[in-house]
C-alpha cells in the first residue's frame, strides 16, 4: 500500500470507495468491525487491518466487535464461549 501515510491513506480510500474493503480490524485483540465504529477510530494506525467481508475476517481468526456489531458478537459469544 505504500510506506508513506498519505500514500497508504489514498490507496485505502480507493479500496473502500470501490467496495473492496468493508471492515476494519484491531490486530492486537483480533477484533473486526464496521469502518465507522467509534472503537475502531481510536486505535493506532499500525494496529489496523482491513477485510473485504466477514468471512475473510473470521478465517483470519478475528471476532466481531461488540460495539458496532452487537448481534454478530452475541452469536459469536454463544458459539465460542466467553472471552
């Protein structure tokens, strides 16, 4: 995506606009959520990862965000136990 922050930002903007990125994730805790989630906006850029869809995030071992995806999180919690 590029080493410079501005270049990375422009590439991400294009991928989001084209629908190739629909979800963002937090690398440290392996949590994914919507791009407009308040929790996700507070994380450092070096801890961010991006996904095309939920299947890709789940395949990478990430769980849904309880803040912006409460129904998916509730379902995940029921099938995977407590955190």
